[in-house]
């Protein structure tokens, strides 16, 4: 209980969790995980290796994300061709699943989550409230840009691209705000953003190894979280600007009737 109470103040700034690619409930144990166990709230992710890709399964194994990144760096400097190959396969896996959600993981989420169950979904260093309603997964909309959009409460989670459907509190289909005509540039895709985060992390760890020798686990985590936080803040700032413009345009339009999913 005392360990869990010590973690509670961190809820306002973020928790340290590290996924494993073997199951939707598999995380490397950290003190922060105690909170979810104490409150009996399931913690899920969907970043899984496809079992139909045996080469990737063998390369990734039961490693966590941080361990896999360190393995990629070590393999790149190895004289053993088989280890170099493993490193390339592992790096390809991270690049191909840069959204941190694979279709195999999405299928496992639908299978594992229980009907009506309230849970927490971890993706891209962000925690979302998730519920399963009538066999479909939904994420609670918490972005600041939707603060005035009363009809947008849930967003469906049915693909890895992140372009779900918005629904109201009764899970009836709503309409997403239209993009502002003044927006001249589109934000980078989630896959491009996550690929850049992974590359930054690899570079940071590699530089630290050269300057200070092998880094400790805490230093790796701090570097990764700092880089991810910077990328996430830039993404949120751009999206808020887009959404503010779209809200102004949308207020001029008549609300459409909701349609049952």
C-alpha cells in the first residue's frame, strides 16, 4: 500500500511503463504497475509481434521495448552476421509498427477485453480510458481540442492508423470537426512521428555509450521519455491549432442527426 501511495503523485506527470511484445497485458514490472493492481484496473497495450512471422518472433523474443532498443544497438556493432541480421529484423519490426499497435495486437485486445470492462490502454507514451461496448473497443476522448464538442465522447479503436469514428455518450455515431480551410500543412502521420522517436532514442543511447560507456537502465528511460515528451508536445500543439480552426468553421453548420452504429 505504501508503495502505491508513493506512486500516486506521479499520475499528474506520467507513469513509467515498458511494454513487452508477447501479450496485451505483458509489461516489464515497475513500481508504477502497483497502482493498476491495487485498483483492479486492467492495463493493456496492442504492440505485439505477429506469431505468423517466426523470424521476428525469434529476434524480439520476450524482450521489453527498452531491452530491444539496446539489442539493436549491440547487434549493429557485432561482428557476428547472425546477430547483425537479428538487429535488422528487430529494427524493421519497430519501424513497421511505429504506431505502437499491430493488427495482431488489435485482435488480441478484442479477445482479451471483457464486455463493459473499463480499462487503461497504453500507446505512444499516453494512457487512455478504454471500454468494450457491444463487441467494439472505444477510447475516451480527452484531447483539449474537443473540450467544447459535447457530442464527441468516445472514439472507436478498430484499426492501427488511429482514424476511428467519434461517438456520443450513448455510442451513437457523431461527426468529427472538419479541417480548417486555412490549414496549409498536414501533421506528420503517427507512424512517421514514432519512427522519429525511435531513431532519436537509438542515437541518444548510442552517443551516451560512446561518451560514458554502457548506460544504466534509468538513464535510458530518462532519455526515451524526454524525447517522446518533446515529440508528443509538438504533436499536441499542432493538433490544437488545427482543431481550434475547425471548431470555428463547424459552429456555422447545422448539427446532423446521430446514426446508430
